[in-house]
């Protein structure tokens, strides 16, 4: 038999799926894969149910329902003062994952270099490679996850086509500073590079921080592709509704990729997300506040147990240094033992590196009910052999 494509052949199952399967097998509390354990707002779900029954349930327009494209454009105006033409600059996708795949297929040519910032979300590397891109690695390093600006600058060459930026950043819980975003924008301008901005956690920033899309920086409006996800914004990760905002010159080829990948996304979910994006400001601030409380709850407990908890400025995730606990083995082994013996699943952060990964960090997902967080902390405390005060 002839060989199948080497990018996907032999690739491991994602760490999220693997840890979730292990959690089920061990009857563990799952703080691995990033999903809330209660469903999002009832009115949004009701809107989806009503639209399902009222119909139509046939193919929606390829770019997405006008209601949702309009709602995305209004959202970009309301939160970021971006003026977006919904008819030519917004497209709906089946999740941010599809948006990333479409964008990489549409923007890259074989041999183009793409700057990726480690630790990176796991689908980036295979999607970049399958699209013919050459990954160029840059790192943010713990404990503060700051971007080393001279190293970042040195990564750019005449062959750089795009930077893939995840802000706020999974798994680091980092929110890029204004200074870092200014630098990234400056380099994109200087080298005439596209910015692919995975901003799925745009409404999950803590401690009074406000999200600033890279697209809003000088010279970035027409070279950025901004990607959002209803999964995160409405705590409905299974819906897989994403949206892209980009200038017509970029959106046009991205839409051509989309038309042959999924073509469209279920109409009732699109209608409900359109309704959701129009919710009052209090919904969005309330979501961040609720998640911040959960962050505080888990961080306090993990610190008491003895984990070296790193700062968490946004997202669903708290990353911990395991070295203070003096457990034997690296992050992968510790996560395996923790789920099997301790009854709590987390994710080894080494899974978010292309090579030379640190083995000292694990990620806990905290978008869970308070009692679930407390029960997990109790189990961890027992497992680690100390008592939570
Ligand atoms: N990007 C990042 C950084 C994520 O954490 C996730 C996780 N859901 C996604 C993209 C994928 O989003 P979606 O479920 O909308 O495809
Ligand atoms: N984004 C989620 C996480 O980081 C996982 C999504 C998935 O399993 N594909 O945990």
C-alpha cells in the first residue's frame, strides 16, 4: 500500500481526549479537557431549541446566517470599536478549529514560515504543516510567560508569512501585554506578515484586564484574521460555532477553503449565537467574574496543597509547577498517576510543545462547579499527602 500523509499518520490522539478517556476509566474528576460542567445560558439554549423546531433546517448561506454575521460585526464594534462590514468581513465556521484550518489553508503556500509561540494549542502544528507551512518556534517562558522580544524579532525572515497568536493563551493563562502586542504588530508591519489571532478566550480575562485584539493595533486591521468561538463565550463547547473577522482580501480565500471543508454550520445554533452575542454587557462581565472566582478558588487550594501555581490572567486554565511537591517522574507520569491513584485528571503541559518541552508543569481546568473544584482539591490534598487548611 502507498503511504498515507505523514503529518497525520501515526499522530497521537489529542492529549485532551486521552486524559478524558483516562478520567472516565478511573472514575476521576476531570480537570483535564477544557469544558464547563454546566451548560451555558438557558435563554441561548432556548433560542437554539426554538429555531430548531421553527426551521428552516436546510443549508444556511455559506458565509453564515446574516443575523449572526451582523451580530459578530456589532460585537467587534461594541467591545473593540472595530468597524466591520458584516457582508464582506465576517464568516461563520464550525468552531474555531475549522476557522484555523480554513485560514491556514487559504493563506499559506508551501515553504511559508509561520511563527508559533510555545506553549501552543495542539492543533496548530499539524494544521500548519499540512498546509505546507514551516513552523518557526518562539517561546514564552514560565513563571511569568513573558515574550522575549529580541528572540521574537530574530524569528522573522523574508519567508515569514504569518504569526499565529493565541491571546489569551491556552495553556499558560497569559494575556499578552500592550507592549508585547505593539512589538508583534510592529514586526508584522515591518515584514508584511499576516496575524492569525486565536482569541477564543476574549471574554475570559481577569482582575480588570480588558481584551485588546491585535487587529485593533496600528496597521493590523487588514492583515489580521480574528477568530472567536461561541463555545467559550457561551460555555457551550459542544456547539462548535466559530466566527472569523478579516478584511475582504483575506476572508475571500478563507471562505473558499471553508466552502469545501464544512460549507456551513447548523442554522439553529447560528441563530442562537446571534441572539447571545447581543446580550447585555452584564452577561459578558458576569462570565469573566464567575470564572475569576473559580480561578481564585482553585489557585488557593492548589497553593495550599503545595503546587507552584503560576499566574493566571485569563482562560479556563491554571498551570502549576510540580517540582515543589517532589513527586517522582515528569508531567506525563505525574498526570497518569494523579488520575489513576488520586482520582483527578489534569493535562501535562509538555503536550503543548513541539520539542524540548519542560516536564515540570501541569494544567488544571477550573470552569467547573465549585463543589467539583472542592472535591478535586480534597482528593489532590489526600493524594499529595497533605491537608488543605
Ligand atoms: N483555540 C484554543 C486556544 C482553544 O483552547 C480551543 C479549545 N476549544 C480552540 C481553539 C477550539 O475552539 P472550538 O471548540 O470553537 O473549535
Ligand atoms: N480547548 C480544549 C482544551 O484546551 C480542548 C478542546 C478539544 O478537546 N479539542 O482543553
